[in-house]
């Protein structure tokens, strides 16, 4: 392979890497936007996300789960957090 072909191949490889990085940046930005929206919705309802929900959002932010999986796991996490909150309130303020 002559120098011109090597240079052309290197340019093509760099362009491919740049495109992959650009797509990764776009996906990361989209995930951050989705997280901000989810947190805003929870807070509009007068709640704060619990530790289980925050852990799921962190997995999504890091790219470890898909958006579809996020929706499933977030519902489960929210139920765990609400159950824990309910149990804590029952312990602190038992009914007679």
C-alpha cells in the first residue's frame, strides 16, 4: 500500500471514529434530556425520586440500559421507593 492509500485509509478511519463519537455524544445528550424530564415530572407531582429510582436513572445515564428498559425498571424502582416510604411512615406514626 502506498503512502497516498495509507493516508486515505487513515482519514477514513478517523472520520468513522468521529462519526461514532458524535453519535455517542448525541445519545448521551438525549439520555440527559430524558432524565431531566423524568425528574421534572416527579417533582411536579410534589415528590422527590427515591434511591432506587435514582439508581435506575444512573444506569440509564451511563448507557447501561435502554430507554425501554428504563421505563420498566423505573416503575419497579418507584414502587419500591414508595413502599419503603410508606413503611417508614407506618413505623414513625403507627395507627392505634
